[in-house]
C-alpha cells in the first residue's frame, strides 16, 4: 500500500476515534443539562426562596462573583488532597509489594489495614486537629488514610495476578527476584494499580474536605462550614459544585496518566 | 559446534508424578529414558497422558514424586538454574505489555551476560529470527494484535534467541496451518542440525513426530507410561516428500495402532 493511503487510513481512524470518544460524553452532558433545566424551572415556578434551594442560575452567578477567592480555597483543598493522595498511594504501594514478597508481613498487617479502614474518618479528624492544629497536616493525613486501602487491595491483587505459566517462563530463564518483579509482576499489576488510584483520587478530595470541617481557616470545607453558619445556601451550593468538579477533574487526570502509561491493547481493566 | 558427549545427555530413572488433592491423578508412572545429547526425541500420546508433565519434570519446573532426573550430569533443578533449557510452552505465554520484538528479546533482557548471544547485535538477531518464523513486519505489534499461530511463532523466536542446549517444545506448531508448519519443521531441523541441541518435542501428529525425530516415544494415559519407543530409520536430511513413501506410511500406521489399542486397556 502506498504511503499516502496509509496516512489517509490513519487519519480516518483517528477522526472516528475522536468522534466516538467525544460522543461518549454527550448522553451524560444532556442528562445534566436536563436536570439543571428542570431544577431551574421548578425553583422559579414554585418560587422557592434562595436560602432554601437557590436556582442554578443564582449558583452560577455566585460562582462567578466569588470566583477569585473560591479558587484560592479550592487550590488549598486540592493541595491537601493531592499530597494525601501521593503519600497514601505510595505507602499503600510499598506495603503491597511487601505483602506479596513477605507473607508474614501480610498476615500481621492486613487485619489492621482493615481496622484502619473501618474507623470512620470523621471520628479521627478532630483528634488530628487537636494534635496538629489548624494546619495542612491533619487534612493530608486524612486524605492519605482514605486513599490507602483501595490502592493497597488493588495493588496486592495486581501483583498476584501473574499466571503460573508466566512464572514458569521466568523460572526456565532462571530469572532473579528483582527481574521477576520489574519485568513481570509490576507491569501486570499496573492495570489494577490504576483502578485503585482512580478510586483514591476522588476519595482524597472528599477526605480533605471532611478534615477541613473539624478545624481549618481556609479550603472548600472551611467555606462550606462558614456559609452554613450564615445560612448562605448559594455559597454552599457553589462550593459543593466546585469540590465535585475538582474530584471529577482529578479522576480524569489519573485516567489520562493511565492511558499514557498503559499503551498495550486491552490493558485498562474497565475499558468498554 | 561438535556433537556433545552421549553420556552427558538426559537420563530419567523410574520417574513417577502423582498430583495430589481430593482425587489424585497419576500423571506419570515408571518412566525411564536415556536421551543422548544432540538427540531429537518426539513424544506422542493421547491428551492428558502426561506429555506436558514429562517436559516440566525434565526442565526442573516440577519435582517428580519418585525417581530421578539427570541432565548433563546435573540435577534438573541445577540445569534449570544454569539456563540449560529452552521451553516452548503449550500456550505462547507472551507478555501483553511488550511488543512482539520485545517479547523475543525478553530472555536476553533477563539473562544479560548469561545469554551467549548477548551483545550489540542481539536486536538484529531478534529481527532475523522473526523473519525466519515468517513474522517480518510484525515486530511492533502487541501480542493481542496477533493471531494464535503468530503468537506461537513469536514464542518460537523467543526461545531461539538464547541458544539453550536443550529445547523442550510442547506442541509448538499445534496452532499452525500445514504449510507454515512444514516450513517451520524444516527450519527447526536446520537449527537443530547446526547447533546440535537436544530436542524433546511433544506433538499430537504422528507424522510430524516421525518426520522430525530420531526416536518417537509413545505414552499411554492414566497412568502415563511409555508403551513404546520407536527408532526412526530414515536418513537425514529428510525431504518433505519422505512423508509419502511407503516405509514412512507403514511406520505411521504402526504407531497409530499402538495409540489406538492403548485407549482400550
Ligand atoms: N498442576 C496439576 N494439578 C493436578 N493435576 C494435573 C496438573 N497438571 C496436570 N495434571 C494432570 O496430569 C495429567 C497429565 O497432564 P498433562 O498436562 O501432562 O497432559 P498432556 O499429555 O500434556 O495433555 P495434552 O495433550 O492435552 O496437553 C492430566 O490428567 C492432568 O489432569
Ligand atoms: Mg500438554
């Protein structure tokens, strides 16, 4: 086949792919638009007072009016979330590697990882605030704790998801432990690791906001608490919308990194 | 390379393998074999008779329940850790995150200096092997983008890259069409004749076994026992047309009848 024909086919494939992926968003966007429209109509028609449920238009106006300082608070919250995410995920990853290589560590530590998971974070957040004050630290710790478990469980599963036959191949080649880890266990675990990271990304935002509720002088959680004292429903809704948007963006950033890292076909665990 | 010393081959002495569990299976029973270095040995037998198990015992991947295995004077386990074996598994066992060429180069990456072909020209060798098995142009494809037969040819190129002294091949050409299979059979004989490797070759095709091998071992199922060892009388090099000669046909039917009567016992 001639070169330009190939180029044409590739261009065509690319275009088709782009259309299908952007098409994927359309139903969800339409649904959101519909919901917002109904909300707006109901609020206006029933004349609901803004301090109970503001209309989407009012929320939007609030967002735009307060955007400069809301952005600063959002940035602060995201800093806490991302730091917690990085610390929690890295710790979980290293723990999983230990679990897989030293069985006794898993037997000793895994039950306690479950215990940690069952402690409600809203219960430990005030304690951490007593210890560390109105600083970044309690929020990062909470976000890290909340990220830890999903990454731990997924990574452990991924590192074990190695077929017996692949292990036999490595054994025939007399591969050393390090070699087995880097060339077999790690790459085959990556799809699982990323599945865990995507969950952790959204949880980390929730974690840092919850931690802010119990003691903070800035951040989206702080904004929500302050607005609730003043029954500033519009601001509360605006903050909620922003934090959920931030969670979605974080989720997709991890998704993009995953896509760029896992290049082989059928690598992503939940690809449709 | 000079032919290896006959005494330094593979010796199996009353090897038995029983798989435990709720209903134990005797996969191999009282298997004794002497395979001189440089021999091409084919193994045939019905499905489930223990052919794969036999290869895994020889390669040191599986410890026999009873009996001993020695390979070039060492234990199988020792020979395995000295990377004496090239194993083509029944499934291709490719790494999905590596492209075809990367899979072929995997042994070199793992072995490093322990690979006799290691050096700046290894990648060129990998490309040549891929051409030899008919996969030129597919170097950059991922395994998921290759057909089953193409995947098994990648696995073949992968085992040839490190020139192991003993090749254990578990139905390597089972997923291939007849023409490709013929071509690869000739190529395998070529490799074998040049490097004088010892080859243990499992196949379901009696014809293929006779065409390739010096001797053909016939196994019976449950328990897996050696029912017959046939010496193939044909001289080498063997042309593909050999298969249409009467002597070839009569040996084929003799082995086939052995396999058939065996199913009744
Ligand atoms: N890991 C295992 N655990 C338990 N039983 C096993 C195991 N591997 C093999 N077996 C049993 O041992 C017997 C021989 O198996 P094997 O795989 O060696 O047969 P085979 O001759 O290679 O068959 P095929 O031609 O179908 O590949 C079978 O009955 C099988 O059920
Ligand atoms: Mg088998």
